[in-house]
C-alpha cells in the first residue's frame, strides 16, 4: 500500500462493498458493521490505546479497501479478518510517539442538566415494572445496596443474578434512549 | 453496580467468567489470556453482550465510588479512553444523582418532589424576600409584645420555666385544738429561692384554725401579694384522721362565692390541708372558707375558717 493510498479516504463504493460482504441484507449488514466497530473499540481500549475510535475506523477503512481482493477467496469468520488488520494498525500505532494525555475535565453544568433532563424523559418511557426495578436497584450505594438488592430480588421473586441482569438490560435501554435524546437536544 | 460475584445467567456458554470480563475492560488481562479473549469477543455475540453489560456496570461502580484503589487507577488509564464510555459514565452519574439521594421512591414521585422542592428552595429570590419580611414581622411583633403586654410576657416566661411546686410543710403531731379561742397567728411569707426569683410566684401563707364565727379583731391576716400570679396559701387545720377529699369554698364576708374546688391532703401534711388561692382573686377585706367532706355518702361540714387580706 503506497503512502498516497494510505491517505485515500474511504469511497462510498468501497463502503457499500464492505457492507455487502458483511451481509447481503443491508439492514443486517449495518448492524454487523456497528457491532464489529464496537468490539474493535473495546479491544483497542483494553490495550490502552488512547484513540480507540480512530484506530477502529482506520481498521475498517483498510478492510473495506481489501474487500474487492478477498471477498472471493477469504473463508474464515469475517470478524476475525478485522482482528488481523486491527493488530497491524495497533502495531503501527505503538510505533508512533505517544500522544499527550488530555487533562480530565468534569462535565460542564449544561451537559449534566441535559443528561438529567433526558434521564427523566427516558425513565418516563419505561414500563412501570422496569422503572420500579431500576429506581430501587440504583437507590442505595455501598453496603446498603447489598441488603437492598437482596430484598428487591425477593420482592420480584427472582435470583440476585437475574435481578442484576434485568437491571443492566434496562440500564442499557436507558443509555441508548439518553444518547438519542441528547442528540435531539443538541441539534 | 453489582460486584463481580457471579456470572450473568444464560451467558455462561462462552466460558469466560464475569471477573475476567471485568479485567478485560480494565485492561488487566495477561498476555496469555488476551488473544483468546479478543478473538472470542469478535465472534461470540453472547460474550459481546456480556461485555456491554459489564461495561455499564463498571461505569456505574465508578460513578458510585465503589471501585477499589487499583480499579480506580485502571479505569482512568485503560477504561475511560473512548467517548462512548465517557457518555456511559455521565449517565451513571446522572442515575446516582437522581436515585441515590431519594431511595425507594415510588414511580414518578421522585421527579415530582424534585420539581416541588425546586419551587420552594430558598435560592428563589421571591422566597428570600418573603423570608426577610417574615423575620421583620416577627421581630416587630415581639417588640410590640414586650412593650405593650408585659403581663403576657410574664405568663410566657412562667410557662417556659416550669413553676416549682412548693414543698409541703413538715407534718405536725399536734391534734385538733378543742378551745374556741383563736390562737396567735403570724403571717409568714415564704422565702423565694434565689434562682427562681424572676419567674416563680411568691407564696404568702397563713395557718387557719376552724372557728364557729368570725374572730373579729383576732382574725388572722395576710398581706395581699403584689403579683397577679402570686399565691396566698391558706393552711387549714383539719383532724388528723380526716383523709379527704375536701370540698372547699372561698367566700367574701358578705357571702359572695370567690372560688370553690376539691382539695386532697398531702400524705405527709399531717393535720393540715393547703388551699392555694391566686392573688388576683383576692382584694383587701375579710373572707371565710367553708370546708366540707364526704361522710358515708353524705356531705358533712368540717369547719369554717376566717381570714383578712390587707
């Protein structure tokens, strides 16, 4: 790959080809793409990479450019192909001078207020049982939470691990809802 | 939020314990563990789902301050490196602020009370102004009370500092005298305890013997106390075996009733029963007291007592 090729930005045609390679169904292909990207970011972050999104996108770009060459010959799990490419990208990243760490900064007041407002809206969208569960699950902290969660589990007639799983799934829905809400608020 | 004590149910097929997922998220997997985990993560949807939930859980634990010292260091070094995770922590903090301060609230009530509380917060300028006005009115009212109504102030002071009950007189072994002559009487104002001087009423006491008629010039007397709340204690001599209860009537010399009520002799008061009369009910002049008691279901007059107020 020439330096000029490296600088080449991903073309729409290449991106479409990538999606088709992932799955002929466009909707499923989009989900696959998002899922692979998220997993790459998780792995890169776990490796201590300070720009995980950037490296994940670079990995996807490189795969997209190779699809035309490999789509007829590659036989393994497609996700693993991304992993191989990502290892190369990460290896190159490690050779770069280390990026200065940006200082941590607290959320500004507006962002906090917006998040809080969105949380209240999203809580209103939850089913009553889900809302009740999440309110109680997050009510206490430290030692009190252990006793509280045991009581909630008994109250809902489920095991403590099932309670944990349910609460985190509701939490996941809240996260998605809040992020969508914040996007709407921003624009 | 939950600690790493147990795996997510139904997702154990991928064979990686929750503890390992947590170490992966904290960038704490060993070089031998890492490749297998990463490869599995990319191809195993169940493992990916567990990692997503564990990621939220870690963000919550961080926001709630429930990480160990080592985990706290790792989370800033190896976890909070993506914008996505920053957003997750922001939501975790919002959850903490929303719920941790209002435990066990019912559905919808937390938000409602929050709104109501924000209306009534002292930070609102209108409430600050209203509060200042109320303080001024209270001060003005208190000043007016002190200047115009000293009697009320004194009553309030008496309520605030409870009145000490006077100690009953020591029991006397003397029996009821048989002679009809009035004995010599001395008015003996009780000494006020020093620490009660500002609030306790003054008690002026006089011992009275029963007589058939007014003793005339020999009528025992008391000086009328100056304070309305001061007490004239009329110590009525009774027979030692008369246990009471007694019915007592205070009348003017003209027979007009002033006060009546029931009396009970203190167990250690011997042959005497105390009849306390508030000074404001008395004026200068002669008075009589009629004492009666219950005798086998019938009222029996026990004696008449005469005294003078100067």
